[in-house]
C-alpha cells in the first residue's frame, strides 16, 4: 500500500485538475448529491424469474436478487461509480460491495440487522443469490452483526462518554482509521446501499447520502405495479414495472458518464440473462 492510500481504497493520483479541485472546494458528500429516478419495465424480468423458478423450485429467484446483481455488475464495469471522496481526496475502492437492512420480523418493533455482500469479478447471478441468502439467513437468526454490537456498546455508556467516543470515531473515519470490527457490516462503508421499499408497499424516492463512511450511491426500490409506457405517437401500454430512486455523489464523474451508467443498469435489470455471466464480462 503506497503512501496516501487507505486500507479500503487507492488514492487517485492521476486525476485531472478539475476533479482534484472539486474535492477541495466541495468537501462534503451530502452537499453534492444528484438524484436520478428510473422506471424499469419488468416484462422480460418476470418471464425470466418464472422460467428459473420452474427449474429451481427449491431456491427461488426474486427481483431483489436481480437488482442487487445488476448494481454489482454496474459497479464492476463502471469503476468511476465505485469511487469515494473523503477528506477532499478521491479514492478508487478496493472491492465491489453492496449492503441492505434486513427486518428480523415484519412488525413495527421488529429488530433490524445489517447485511453486507462482497463481490468478486468471478461472481454471477447464481453466486450473488447464494451470498444474499446466507446474509439474510444470518440476519434473521439470533446472531448480532459486528457493527450493531459496536453501536450497542456505545449506547450502554454514559451519554457524555459515548458522544466523546463518537467524535473520535468521526475523526478516525475521515482518515480511514476506524477499526475494521466496528464497520464490518456498516452499510455506509459499502459501494452501494440498497433499500427494498417495495417489500413494505412503499414508493421509491430520494434518500440522502452521508458524510460518514465512503458510500457514494444509495438506491431505493419501490413497489411493483402496473404503469403506463408511452410510445412516440402518444399511445401507451400498461406493464408491470418498478421505480428506482438513485442518489449518487455527482463529483465522481460527469453527466455523460452517469447517463451511460443509468442506461446500463436499466438494460441489465430488464434483461437478466445478461447477469448469468461473470460480473466483469462486458455487455454488448
């Protein structure tokens, strides 16, 4: 690891002057959010899932697995989406990952756990499905994830002491020195946070980024339902669909790059057969 690198990312020394200065004059992630709404046509996706589940009724496919794999493939093929800015410096993340919250039970006072999926270039839709299932099963067990354990420890201290320690952690976070055990399952240290609001019958929308951690992308997944899709002549057809709300750090790339990322993400979700190959396999 070279001087200036972090344990979770490589310092971008080859940046052009515009991006180098941008990290300095716009230092906070929350002040540099771009919100991108997206409507996904689920017609082909539904057919794909139905076919796969007929072949594998013991371990069924679902839409969340497909969306998560599509996001991981996007992050693999579009490396600028997997960068982060901390302490006014640009870093290329060392790995591709995603995270999400798992409800232990669907009740108002039901406990939550943090799930974290680490991906490698060799991963495919099938291997990501297995990793997600393992994480969800672990979250719904009696086990407590490491980041939650750390937070529970802080809340048991006197308030003045816990606040003091949190401020120390925020300073360590700025330099990439937070102990690994504390952030092992912290979603804001992943490449992208996913929130499946559709599972609780809510719409997608905007969700802010955070200055804590390194996450530069948050996606809300809305409720599946019939929506109109218009043609060039003004006619329309009602199709099963989902709306996504994508919040990203606009400092990482330009609008042209982000437009290509959104188009690729939509293509991957609407054509899930493209996810059967390796994550680093190019898409024509």
